[in-house]
C-alpha cells in the first residue's frame, strides 16, 4: 500500500519487496492503535520518497 503512495508522490516506480519487509517486521510485533500504524506508514512513505536522490535517473 505505501509503495503506491511513494510512486504517486515521486513519480518513480518503487520496489515493493523493501516496503513489505519493513512493514511486515513492524506488523509482526503489532501496534497499539490504528493511529500509530497510520503514523508509522506515513513516516515510511516520507522517508522513502526523500531517499530518491535522483528521480530523473530512476525514471530513465
């Protein structure tokens, strides 16, 4: 789900396996509330979007 948000914000296709691994590790241990899950997901999307240093290269 969050890989789609990264793609929408950046215009660059992402590797979903990275996101799935990160999210599955976190979900395995659970979250106390849906708000904490949503906040963590939003942070991951922001971090991954910011990590795309050269979007023009990724689009090529």
